[in-house]
């Protein structure tokens, strides 16, 4: 209920109470929890049957609930103070919910397929999340953020231009949740690599290019993975996207669009192996580098 009705529960109290009662058995017992959530989703998305169907299908397949963020002011760091308001992905914005559902289904399949190649069990949670939609007022950032097994999604986010972009953004944010759940893994495991690269290159794009996991560059700055103030956690999340992108292509039998990340400087191979081992049982379906196996950490 708190995910779907964070600020307006009183306006829907009769419907919420009806969902709590559910389809009682002869003994008067409440309905199963899944039926209660499905009822609440229908209530929240009433007025847009297609969105209601998408939200329900997402919950049924993945266990994640598509609800609303609370209105608040956010310290956006170098972006300044941001005003975020709740907004459902319905009608003209329904595509965002559909892209989310498709992304979560893809990530489900990816983790399952990769597990078959893993040397040990995957430790990457990607199901039963809270998804909270919002819009930033007079801004297009942040596109998304994550905390406490919750991903918040901006309907006006600058990154949300296509289904593929949304899929990778969600993987990025879900990685942050897993990084935190693993005790801030990136800080302990990747800081020596990250700090060494930054000490060598600073913010110089030409120097950082071989080490940057993605092409994303902050306007007026440098690669997002190395933007001052972002820290090693964002480098790790961008590395996770690159791992996802390349492993997904390999699992699908697709040719890589560029040289595999692990086949770049030795720092790349070490970071790649550390991430694969911590979260995905060491699985690596990307072909070995032409000049031999990459360095191990």
C-alpha cells in the first residue's frame, strides 16, 4: 500500500479496505497477499486498463510493484536541488511502464541464462523490488536512483529515450542496490583500481577513454564513471552495465560491437573478474582476448 498510495491513501480508503478484505473464504479469512496486491494495482491504475494489465503482469512475473515516489526536494549534487513529484506511467506515459516490464523480463532471463555458465551461484537480486515513478519539475535529471531495494524512475528522465536505454538504466540502478547489500562491495574491491586510474588521468577524456566502461559523458565534464563527486560506486555501476551488455550479447550469439572491455588495459580485466566473481558466480561467456586470457586479480 505504501508503494502504490504513498500520499493519497485516504482518497482511496474504501478501495484499499476492499482489497484488504479480498475474496474471503467461507471461514472469513483474508485473501492471499498476491491477490491483495493485484487488487491494489487495479485500484491504483483504474482509468488505464492497459497500464493496469502491464503493472499486474510485471508483479506476477517478477514480484516487483510499480507505484509512486513521494513529492520531495532532492539534493542532486552537481545538478543542484531538484523538485520531484509523483506521477503514474499511464496514458501518454504508459510506454515507460511497458519498457520497465520488458526490461525486468529481460534481466530475469539474463540472470537465469548466465547462471548456467556460473562456477558458483549468482548473488544478484533482481526481483521483488519497489518501482516508484515520478517527474522532476523543470529538469530531466536524475533519470533514476536506487535505495533500499527501491528504484525510482523519472518519466522525464533524459536517459529514457528507448526500451534499450531503460533496460540498461534499470540494470545500473539494480546494481547499486546489490552493491549496497554486499556491504558496499565496490568501495572495498574496486577503489584501488579506480583510484589508480583517476590519479593517472584526472578528468582528461582522452586518457580515461580506454578505462571507461560506457560512452556516457557528463555535459561540461568527463566520463560519467569518472565524473568528480560520483565516486567508485558509479564506476562500478557502469562496469556492471558493460558486463551485462557483453554477456547478454554472448548468450544470444551476437557479435560484440567493440573490443571486449576485459581486453583493454589490465585494470579493466581485474575489475571485470572481480565483479563477475562477486555477483555472478564468476560467469564469463565473452570470448577470451586474442592475445591470451586477461589478467586475474
